[in-house]
């Protein structure tokens, strides 16, 4: 049983077929011109007035009897016989001729005797035999030539077999004796003017092998020649791609390249040559069409800072001092990618293009079977759900392709800023440690990062978590206590927030450590109102007493200031009893606070020093 072969289906022919000649060429009915179409439509208009209708009715009554006897025969276009009809009639005649009971083809003896002419009959037979011999000799010569070519070079595949493989992947159409193909995206709703027609011919013996290229075939693999010669338009030759670059003051922050992947290396068949050539030409057509659409949208959009379209480059403003540049690049050779290439941006842009293509090709049901039309599910439910005018206007609004690219670029810039701020603080601040975990499942316009603030060696004692959602132009932070803070795209706001979280983490960690050491917390505050004013945020403080109550530690910590630690001890050394104060219990009140020289304390980090201080004061 033969294996099934998948063949691409061509689009329906617009004009009807009038005749099919014996050689298989189709003759189409020519469409009507504008004047003929206007005349045809004008014949259907009734120009009669009321008076004409009355007169016509009187005449109609008089000639009613004559009209009833006549039969109106509608005009029918003559049906011309084609080759299929003639062959069918000939087959019927042969079937009838074979049956002796229906028709006997016996020679009829003429009444008048005809004198035989043997010389004329000899010439006629000789001419007929010469014509038949020429046909047989020409056919044999063609078979002999084809056999010699196949025996001379057995690496050349069959032309028709390779043409079948080409037809499985590309749309082909025979116009006369020429085979033409189409590279355009008309089936996907393309409105681009660029012609994507290519020509397929049988390659000659001298041009049978494709030009040498190390990328087409594997190393050491045998070269197979191609029986097809594919000719693409000159404007579609070479390599094209869309270069997306984000610049800040003439400095490239990141870039991405939109292009189709190169054919896989190691192709060891004749299809690799023309397949790679057609894919490269279609990629050039795709890039030109995509850039033309982006240029139209850039001109139509009304942005605070107008977009600029100059030659093959589109410039849009993302943030103050940061620009997005979309350029159409065309070269004859493959260039290497730049070191600042951003694979995340490239992936999100390719994902956007595939989503646009999928939405164009797959409309929700029901929709016409022969047209790429259709309405969304929300519009179909607009009537039963009784949508108002505002809801209908909101449904008509949709983001253009350039707007979505700008939003993705803004998100990329804001994500890079967030990463830079977190990495800078983690490098500058050694105590406590800042650990960032970026979520691997993100959308093209929203990312999430979880920031953990811990102290080395005391990870189980206290951990402060902070979740930051990175969007297009804003940041959303969810703190440990449940507070939600909205921030702009300025990186200083995120930096200030993390510094405040670090200050609160130190105080919270001291409180957790005091419970383990048996100390009692007398007071704590995250918004201390006394002492020097902090340039950013508020200072935090905590007051702790020893298990015996004779020692008190006061700790103050600010986002931008260093730690300040004070201690109080009892009984007071400066207490002197007098006649007014005779009760000795007053000497147990804490005396003046003495500040600890924190830079002289021993310990690996802040909590380690606090633990040593608590231990020394407890043992005294």
C-alpha cells in the first residue's frame, strides 16, 4: 500500500473556467470591466413612471392572450464543449461500435465504381507511417536521454518527486508552462504590497549543484545535487532582521533581534538548498512587512513625546533619557550577535508575534468558513448581557503592536533597574545579607522578586521577607507586616524602602534574640520620635532588661545612621541616702545611660555582638 502524501491545498479560483484545451491549459472567463458592470446593473433598474405604467397595463391587457401562448426562454450562456466532453462522447461511440447488435461498421459498396489509385494510397500510407515513426523516435530519444542523465549522475533526484516535496511546504500554481510560488502572508490577513512570487524551473546540468556553503551540509557528508532551480525576487535576497535596541544617553542597555532561526546544520539532502533559500526570502518579506506595520502605528499613535520614523528606524521614548529604537537591518551575510543581547526580551517579542498571528488565524466560532472574519465572544454576548455604550467603546479599544512592544521594553528597563539596585545594596551591605529570588514564571510585562534579609548564623532566629512586583512603569512592594506600597520607576524609592526594611530587621532580630537569651523587652518602636532626625524614614529602637532586672540595654538603629547602644545598671553608684530619701529601693532605678563603643565590640556581625553583650551583662 502506498504511503499517503500530504499536499497543500490552494485557494479557490476567483474566475470560472470556460474551456480546458487538449494540452491541459485552462481558459478563464474574463471579469467584467467597470463600464460593463455598470451597464449590467443599470439594466436591472426600472425607469418607468406612473403614466408609463398605466399605458403599459392597457397594452398588456390587449396582448395578454398572445403572451400566454408564448413561452419566455431565459438567456443561457452557451456551453462550449471541452476536451473532457469530447473524450466522453468518443468513449460512448466506441462502446456502441464494439457491440455488433447496435451498430455494424461494414464497408458500404458505392454505387459508382471508383478507380483505385495505388500510387496515391502508397504515398498516404508512407506519410502516416513516417508521422507515427517520428513520434516513437522522439519519445525513445527522450527516454534514452533521461536514462543517460540518471546513469551519469545518480545523486540528482527526480524532478517531479522533488517538486512534490516542494509543493508540500509551499503554495505553487502553474501559469502556462511556468510554475510560480507565493511567499506572502495573505492567508494570515496580510495587507503588504510587497510581491512574494518565486519561480521554480528545472535546473540544467551545469547549474544542477548549489553553490558550496559549509552551513548547508555536515562536515564530510556527501553533497546531493538539486533538480530544482528556485528564483526569488532580487529585493528578497540576503538576510533581514528587526533590531530592537534600548539606549540611555547613547549607551546600549540591551538589544534583541527578531528573525527566524537558521536551518539546522548537517542537512544531507537536496531539499536543504531551496528550502533554506525560500525561508530566507520569506524572512526578508516578514521583516519588511512587520516594520511597515510598526511605522504606520508609530505615525498614528498620539504619545506625550511623538515617535519618530526616519528611513528604516523608529524611535520611541520609554523613560526620561531612555529611548527605544526599532530598526530594519538587511545584509548579505549573517552577523554575530552583540554581547549585550537580551534573550528575555527576544523571547517575549517572539511570543508576542506568535500570539498576534494566532489571534489573526483563529477566530472564535461561529465565523464564515471561507473568510478570515469573526467577532469576539464578548461582542456576541453584548446583546444578551445588555452592554451599555461605555462597555461597547471599551471593547473596540485594542493595543497596537508597537504599544505592546513599548510596554515590554519599559518592563525590561524597570526590571534591569530593580536588579541593579538590589545587587548594589547586596554588595555594599554585608550585615545583614540580602538574598533575591526572581520568579522564573513571569509575563512579558510583569515580574516578581522576593527579597530575604537574614543575618549570617542566625537565619532561623529572624528572617524579613519583601516581595516586589515589577510592572511597566510602577513597582508594587508587599512588606512583611502586610503593608502594600506603590512606587514609581525611580530607583531611589526602591533603595530607600530596602534600607528601611534592613533597619527594622535589625530591631526585630534583636527582639527575637532577647527571647532566646531570657531578656525581657520593656519597649520597642519602629518610628522613634526622639534623637537626631533621619534624612530617610524613621529610626527604630528597643529597650531590654536582663533576667534579674539589674541591667538594661537600649538600642537605636536608623536607615542611614550607625547603631547606637546604651546600657544602664543598678544599684546606682551615685545614690546617696538623705533625710528626705531614706528608702534604699530607689537605688535600684537605672542611672544615666552609658553609650557602648560599638566599633570596638568583638563579633562577626551585629547580632553576634548583641549576644555577647547580653551574655556579659547577665554574668555580672
